C-alpha cells in the first residue's frame, strides 16, 4: 500500500496495493480494501467500508454510514449525505446507511441522499440528484434522478 506523506491517515485497515494520495483524511475505523485508489482532497470518516478495486476521485467526502462494495467508481466531487434533517450541533442516534453495490459508478458532481442503495453495475449520471434507490444495471440522470436506460455488466 502507498500513503502519501501529505495525507492524514488514522486507520491501519488498508488493503495491499491501495493508494491514498495527498491532502486526504482517513479516520480511525475506516476500512479500505485492496487495490483502491483514493485520490487527493478526499475525506473518509471512521464508519465507512470500501471494498476492493474501488476508485474515489478528488473532492469526495465519505461520511459515516457509507459502504462501497468492490469495483465501484466514485467520480470527482460526487456528494454523499448521511442525515435527512441536518441541524447544527444536533446529531441522530445513528446515521442512515448508504450502499453502493458492486461495479456501480457515480458520476461527477452527483448528489446521493442518505439511506439510498445504488444497485449492482448501475450508473449515476454526472450532476444527478439521487433521491431513491437505483435498480441494478440502470442508468439514472437528472434532478430527481430517473432511469434513462439499462446497461449490462460489460457496458
């Protein structure tokens, strides 16, 4: 594994072959699988699980309660949320769980609301606002995101 000296990594649970680039913050408890690429200017909180062969591009913050299965791609500046009713200094007893399933891709600047499941090998278009679960193999786009077509595992 490679951890850039200008990153701030507090977990030891990082798989072989993974890379964490500069200005990234990874908190204690986070789990990062093998052969992942965590690009610069990212934040990964402690209750985050990342599978194998995952790419997290720059400008992505993964908050408590988010899980990315293996072979997931998260595009630059994609935004995840974990609290449906956020208020300053008011925290829920537990954050909602968001799951991005195996092989899914989330496009640049997409927004994923909390408690969502993004299905296997689905694709979220750039700038989409995902307000409900995304079916496996679906391509969603728009605000709110809607299914615009279907793909196969090899597309």
